[in-house]
C-alpha cells in the first residue's frame, strides 16, 4: 500500500459523498491471480499493515475493498 494510494483514498473520502472503494485487490497469490505490478493484495496476513492504513484513513466513511481475480488475463509487468 503506497502513500499515494492512501492519500488518493483519503481525498475521495473528504466531503462525505457516497462510499469509497479501493482499487482492485488481488485475492490469489499466483501469477494468474493478479493483473498488474503493485496491485493491492488481501490474501496474506503480511498485507494487514497496508489494509490497516486504509482503514485508519477511511475510518469515518463507508468504504469497500474491491476484490479481484484476473483469471486468464495475462499479467502486465
């Protein structure tokens, strides 16, 4: 979870207009499971610090983590 992503989500939460949704979060650690380099992941405990940063930045909003599996789409480097 980059500082830029947290900043982007925090700015979207300002003003209280509607829910805030994260980028597509990979749910499978395999190469086929994710679509692009740097994609948010939610499939291992080691990823909890990044998710905690999001939760803290969006604690006063309705927020959603968008889960994603790339399926057969080739990975973009």
